[in-house]
């Protein structure tokens, strides 16, 4: 098969993902993303991904991004470092204008300044940006939607059509790692 990298929810330790990934028939990586004790000596998820993906670059791993980490994994797919992209509840929320994006980022920065341990990102989704990005993602894409998704059901299909490569959508009743990994195994093996 191929290796898999899971970028799970912000601030999670990844243990449930590592347990579920025991079913994966190749190498796997789901880092500890708890601030202050992240896998290795970095707490920044992008550095963790760069290190792992560079080590597996010739193997074209599948990369899985959950929720807020969807943009990070889409960026690696855009750079053509991966053989497959999986977005778990990662198509985004309601579209915002650039002005709304600036306001949301400023609000997030104020909250981060007030609480340095705050995890997560500003909730901004600018349609023109994502359309341009996804138009350049050419690897196969699996979109996993669960009830935790912030994407309105009517917005799933139009957003899926933004990708240049083949796309499959799977709907699951919950976001348990075992169910997601089983879906990714079935998709990657087909």
C-alpha cells in the first residue's frame, strides 16, 4: 500500500488514531499535537508534517486532515508531496469575505493574546482562495463527512467539484478514528 499521515484535531494526543492505524497495512504517523509535548521537539504541526513528509516523499503517502487541519494537508497535496488527500469534515464553513476574514483573524489574535494556551485557528473561509487552491490539487481526494462537519450539506457537492482530480465522498455517523481509518483503507485499496 502506502504510508499514511493523520493530522487529527488540534490539541489531541493522537492515541486513538494510532490505535486505529494499527489496521493500516503500511507505515503510519499520527503525532501528539498537545501543546507543550508535541511529537519530537516541535509544537508546530507544519514542522511535524514537513519532517515526516520529507522522510516519506518518494513513497507518496496518503495525508488525512481533520477539521481545522484541512488547509495544512491541502497545502501538501497542492505541493504534490502526497499520493492521496483525505479531508475529514474539512471542506470548510460558510464562505466569508476578505473583510470578514480580517475581522475573524483579529478576534482570534486578541483571544490568543488573552489565553496563550488557546488552540485552533481563526474560522475563515474565503471562496476565491479555496477555489484557486483546489483547482490545482490533482491527487485523488476522499472527503469524509460526519455530523461534526461545519459544511452545510448543500455545500458539499459544489465544494467537492472544486478539486481537479478524482473525488469520492463518504458519510459516516461519527468521527471515531476506527471508522475513518476503515473508510480510508477501503478507498486507498480500490
